[in-house]
C-alpha cells in the first residue's frame, strides 16, 4: 500500500525502436517535476550493500528451485533479480515525493527473466516467487506507458539509429520474429501485473501515429500535471 509521501513511479515499455528514450527525455524537458531514474548499478561501490542484501534474499528464495538440467543464472540475471527484489523499497525510501519515469524498468526485467531466463524459473515451483515480485511491482508502479509502432517503422528505426541491437543486421524475417516474440512476452507480463492490481494504469500509444510531443501533451493532463 502506497503512502502519501511515496513517489509516483511510471515505466515506459516498448519494443526496440518504439521510442522509449525519446519519450522519456521529452517528458523531462516538458515537465520539471519528472525525474528519469535508472536501476542501481552493480558496478558502483556505493551500491554494494544493496546488492549484497538483496542478493542474499534472492539466493534464499531460489534455494530449492534450481535444477541440474536447467542452466544457471548469469551474473547479470542474478543482479536483475536483486534489483527486482529491492528496488521498490529503495525508490520509496530514497526518492519520496518524486515523479519518477523508468526506461527499461521492472516490466523489462520481469520479461527478460521470466520469459527468457533459466528454465527452472518457468516451472510451477517458481510461481510463488514470481507472484511476490509481480505483487510488489504492481503496488509500486502507478502506470505503464506502453509504446507500439508499425513493424516497418520499428525495422527502420532499429537499423538507422546509432544504437546497437542484436537484430540490427539480421534479415527482415528474423527481426520481425524477434519483435513478435518480445511483444507477446510483454503482453503476458503486463497481464500478470494488472491481474495483481486492477487499478494499475496502462496507457498505450502508437508512435507511428503520434510524435513524442503529442504523447506528452496527452499525458500532462491529467496524469503528469504537477
């Protein structure tokens, strides 16, 4: 349950090329109350207590789930699980009364781990573990801004921008299959979050039809109004 002093937390979700970073920076330019926030950096010494404490909690929670036939968690995946475990409390403790916009936040991490992580994380025995994380984040997030775009536009943006991507130089068929895989994965994760918390706002926009500025103007009233 959120307190009055709890920060407002919004995540921008979308496929590669959907315009997440463009929208987050447009929001920041338009509304001074918006704070762009990245998850804790495992490489920073100052974050060591966070990862030590939450890593221990994750290890304890997973102690009976690992299976010898399934691959192990990578170091990155273990760090991501630690972030999912401890980030909500960190945001509420360290950033009260803030308006926080996340790009590649919990929905992204939940999707990567639950859909593409080790096989044992998709077994029935892991359901309680995921249910707890879904509940924690459904209570933390105030809204999810879900950006979509036409496949042709996504293809063009991925290939023409400077940012590297795993499918940037792949065939159209391979890239479209990759995008569809992630689109369906995001849908499943967001459905689980809304099933946990029916009041969670899902705000969907098509960036093939709307510019970042047009989306911002719609968000400012009433959700982003200071």
